[in-house]
C-alpha cells in the first residue's frame, strides 16, 4: 500500500468504485476505503439480493399455475434455506466482481471506517 494517493474514495458502492476506476484510468494512484463489503448496500443487502428472492417467488408462482400453460406440475415446494443461499451467492458474486475490478485497475483497498 502506498503512503500517498492522488485520489482517496470513501465508500465502495456504485458511485465510489466507479469513481475509483475512472481515477485509475486517468493515471492517478487510487485507494478506496470500505468498512464492510465491496459493491455497496444495494448489491449486498438491498436491491440485488431482494430481486433474487423475488425471482424465486415469481418462478414458484408460475409453477403453481402450470395448468394454465398446458403443463402438469403436481408436486413442487420450496426450500427457504436454498432460496436465501442463492440470493447470498449472487451478492457474493457482485462483491467479488468489484474486488476483481479494484485489483485489475491497481486500486488499493483500505478496509475500515472513519472514527
């Protein structure tokens, strides 16, 4: 990790990580400070995992109306743990993708928070 940076970005959400990448593309020495997860609240706990949960519910709804489509699906159910696991895996994939972009663009990640 460097002692000096041209750009220090606080927060690795959608605005922060994009700003950090752009700074690196412009030739700056960049660091990003994040307290918990890369990619921000939306990608880790809000929008993206919620959409994954909703998609599982949507598919379950389609299955319960299979007959309307000329299909037969008499026995089906759901595994709540499996649904949540899928949602968390999608969030982890987003998180890992942003971490890869930081590495690819030679951006230092400083884990922590301001006092």
